[in-house]
């Protein structure tokens, strides 16, 4: 039981500190921000206890915050409590499920989310960003773009191959590397052309401009 508690407390401390740091806050500023948003009266000492769960303070082990406090902390950083306690490695369970469904990393999904979710959903600029992304992925030629992107990715180990070159069969190795470099240039060109196809399809009025 203690092993589980130690594991959870270690994850909690690490991720809470990361959330505070990523938001460019110190402990005092974090306490003040919580107080302002949720009408509380937390202090820097409270935050210090939160980021040191499991440690011994005056012969007493520091415990987790009250559940109500944990809810406020998670809500403030827009993460799930399960992320802070290690139930999921994604910031939210929704993100975890989306990542599993799309087979994409949480970071990639969060980057895409910047185009689809906004604090000002009715703003003209946000609507333009979202529609631009929708039109891109809905294009008929998107399959060609995917294929060319995959072809280029297949050559991504070129630098690794170079680092493993030895004196055995050096001439053959050099010829092989030159061929890979040529293929890389071809794939980059084809990827660029497939991108132009999509842009011409999505924005036909701008095709000849």
C-alpha cells in the first residue's frame, strides 16, 4: 500500500510542479491565481505542501490536498485529476481516448486543437483557422499528400545510416547514400507538388494568381 502511495505522490509532485512551471508561475503567484479564480484563501505554504506530498514535515507525512482542492487545481490547469495522479499520461482522459482513436500523439492532437477550439469560438479569426484546417483535410487530394509524406518519412533514418558507415564496402555504401539523397530530394519535390494540388483544389480562385 505504501508503494502505491509513494508512486502516486511522486507523480503528483512532479506533474503539479510541471504545471506550475509551464504556466510561468511561482508558488505565491499560483496561490494568488487560485484565490482570485475560486474565491479561496490559499497561501504559498499551502502550495508548498501540495508539491511535497509524501515528504515528512515535523515528523508528519504530508498528505494529498482535499479532493475539493484537487478539483480546483486540476480545473485551473485544464487537466484531469487522473493526469496529476498518474491514471493517464495525457492531460485529460478525453485526450487519451482521442489519441488512441487517431493513433496520434497527445502533443500532435493538442497542436491540431489550437485550430478547432478557442476561448472566443465566435471570433472571425478563429472561424477562418478552423475552416482552413477542415478544408485541407477534407480535400480529395489529401491521400496523395499522405502517401508522399509517408515516402519521405521512410527516408528519415538517412542520418543514422550515415553514422554507421565503415570501411567495409565503402564504395557501395557511398553509392547507396547518394541514391538515398537523390530519392529524398525527389520525395520532397513530390510532397511539395501534392501540397500545391490540395491548395489549388481548396482555393481554385487563387490557382492562377
